[in-house]
């Protein structure tokens, strides 16, 4: 779930939180000029912007309870923003796999990768945790009795909140004035970062694409098995349950690295994106019976949309959409937006909703829409300030590590 097309949320990373140069060629054919001739791929910033917009909307639109039980076609459609997390995972797999394959023959492979991730992701993540938990004695001392045992802060400090949720069987408790539940996707990303570099480094490149294909094909069966063994929530937040999305992005990166692969993407991406998007729309509106196929549909759809963003220089409509200034701006600050928009939701509710909007406009749809707009502006503003006053200054420390590339 930042920021440029160099770092997947960077993040999700997602979450989220990789260089566009991570998709340069490794086969006989040269990389496309649009990859190596520019510092980043603007369309991928747009994908990230779209993903964070979906996630943020899904968290804000439920305030006021105007969606009822969420079973009607319109309600189901409005509650579809969580699919933006899946989009983050596909994009993350694409960018990270490209970076790692490019760096495989370079010195300091592991040190460079992990230092870059640490400088980009850790400061904001751990900064938010520090504020949330260190403020408990002052703001909500009653939380001390709750934030222990199954709800131990260590699940978050160790990037294992998704594991903690699986063991507890429900969401972990957060301090009263913060909501950290969405950090599960950042845990998935970090667990992917820990393992995937070793896979890429020690596995011959000719076996990497078949491995990605195997993970993609087996993902529906793995997800079904996990559902039966550990339950729906644990599966939803599990890294194993997200391997298909991450591998789909990785496979797309490998396909895009050959001339023949790029030609196939250019030929098939538009019809595949159109068909999968229609199926996803039907599933989220009038055909809820397709829900059992939703992970597979979203896997195909998410991959196709990332492919469209890669091909948008050849497709006028896609370029207008994915390379729009608004989406690219959102993509640039997406990591901060993702962290802040939901972490500070208790504050938005207490001061913006309860004390501001409800007395003025009630709790109906106009109030919910007003809250969504106001909370969005606050989240974007805070992410912008966070980047320029905090995150960018941490990244500037890269100059003290001569083995790291100069560009962020």
C-alpha cells in the first residue's frame, strides 16, 4: 500500500509501502525505452494512487452506518474498496521482483535491498507505533490492562500482527486513540521482503517464472485449504493467503522483461482487463454468488490493471487515467496516506464526526459524504507533511551508505 514507482509502498507496500528500473531486461532483448529512459514509470504511480483511493474510501464511507447490512448491490459496490489492498500486493510483487532480479549480479545484494527497505518503511511504521503505545499512560491508561497477552504490542513491533490475529482468532486491540488493524498488510509485505530476496538470489532465473506460475495456479487451492484450517479472517490476513497476488506481480515483471513478453502483454492486457473487471463488477453488485471466485478474479484483474499501466503509453485512454496528476500525486504519498488515514480514525470520529459533523448535519448520507471528504483532506495533508518534514529527511541519510544508489 510511497510513493514513486521505485518503492512499492515503499510500501503495501502494501500495505504498502521499488525502482522502475527493476523491470529492465535480463534476456537477449533490450528493456523497453519507457523503462530505462525515465526515472520511473508514471503509470505505476497511478496504480498506487488508485489502490490507496479505494482503500481510504472503504474505511471512511462506513461511518454513519448508512450502508445497512451491506447486502444490496449498491452497498456491496461501495464496500469494495478493500480490493485496493490486493492491487497493492500485485504491484509490490512486480516491483520487488524486478529490483531483485536486476540486483542479483551486483555486490551487496542483501545489504542494499534491506537497507533501502528499512530507510523507507521503518521510520514511519515504528514512529506511529511509538506514538500510539507511548501515549497510553497519558491518554488512555485503562488500555494497559487490555494491551497484553493476545493483544501484546509485540505483534506489531515484530511485523507479525497478522500472525497475532490468526492466533487470537480476531482483530488485535489497539490503543483507544489509534486504530492499527490495517497494519496487517504491512506485516504481509515485510514477511514477503524477508523471504523473497533469498528465493530470487539462490534460485536460477529460469526457474523463477515457473515458481511464480505454480504459486499463482495453486493459490485458490491454498486459500481454500487455509480457510478450512484456520478460518476466514486468519486466511485473509495471512501471507500465505496473499502469495498468489505477490507471485502474479512477480511473474508479470518477468514476462515484461522480454520483447516477446511485452508483445503478449500489449496484445492481451486490454481484453483480459475488460473481462475480469466486468466479472468483478458483477460479483460486487448483482451476482454475489461469484464470491467464491473473487480471489481468482481479483488476481487476474489486478495483474491486468498493472499491465495496463505498463502499456499506457501505447493506449491513450489508459495513459490519461493512470498518468493523471491526481492519481500520481496520491501514489507518491500513498504510504503515508495508508498509515495515517486509518491509524487516526478514532481521532477523526471523536473530533470531526461526533463533535463537528453530527451536530451540524446529522448522521445521514450527506453527513457521511462530508466526513469522507474532510477525513480524506486531513489524511492527504498529514501524509504530505509527514513526507516533507520526516520521511524524506530519513531517506537523505542514504548518503552515508556509499553502496546504496543515490536516487530514492
